């Protein structure tokens, strides 16, 4: 009888850093993981740019937020596209490319040690739809497809000013208030001449976790959404 004394790990495991699921002791899996892991860490590096549009700095921890526009130098818009791919993979939309038009603005949250810890892609909008209580949420007898639907929305549009297309925080940097810092900054600098109220933000197709965050950030479960299937 052979005894596993703990020298090696077997079976599928999830990398704590890059989030990839791979199989230990499988040469192909380990090579694939090593490449993915290195590529992720390299993508998250932010050595700094000559032309940085810093819109917020946090003296207490040395972090900052950089805004990127669609007509910025290629190295800036390329970085937004690279981070967008990471966001898509984690949020469940891996095949959607970013159409970074003049309507959009990208925001990168940079740590003191020059790594990207968060990103938000926002766009200018004029209306959104109010999330309302799901009338079937308390009915366990309903089919699973209905129960899994994350929200119902009013059919009448309401005024909205900024659309949150995507917001993401690096796995190892969560629970630090980074997402809230991003949205606070976006509300103050997205439009010239005033601060956008929290209730004028609309979220694009939020995941269940995204819905929880939007509820907490706006202070109410009846926040605004846009780009949803009615």
C-alpha cells in the first residue's frame, strides 16, 4: 500500500493569486497555469506613464486613481483593453471586446507598489430603469430559472447620468473599499461642473455580487440598471 505523506498535491486546485483552476502533477496543466499566472501579474503591473491623468490620490495608503480616455496614447487604451479581458473572464463575459468610444472613460485604481488593484469602465447615459422587488422571491415553489433571475425592473425609464459598464477589484485586494473609492471618484470627475448623486448611477447587467454591492453603495435595493433584457 502506498501512503501519501503530503510531499505532493493531487487533483484540481484553485490558485489563490490568479484564480485559475488546474491539476497538480499534470505537466500540461501546470505549464498552462504558470503562463496564465505570469501573464496576469504582468498585466496588473503599472510602472507609470509620462502622461497620467490622476483624478484622485489617497495619502493614507499611497494609492491613486488614473482616468483614461479613448483618445489617450495607445499604451493607455491598450492597458484598459487588457484589464477589460481580465474583468470579462471574472465577471462571466470573456468574449466581449471593449468598444472604447468617446462615450466611455476608464478608471484604474493603482496601489502604492504600482499594481492595478481595480478598474471601472463608465459611460455617459441619460436614463436607467429602477430595480423593483421580485414578487416571486419568497415563493420556493417557483422554478429555479425564475428564482435565479437577479432582478425585476420598472418599465418606465428614469433620469441617470453615469452608466457603470463594468467594475472589478483584484481578488486579493477586495474588502478594502476600492470599488467604493472608484465610484466616489467617478461621481466627482466624470462630468465637469458638478458631483453626480449616487442615485443617478446605473449599473449594466450586474452579477448577484454586483447587485449586493450596488445596493450597499446606493443605500437602497431599488438602484438603477441599464442594458437589461425586458
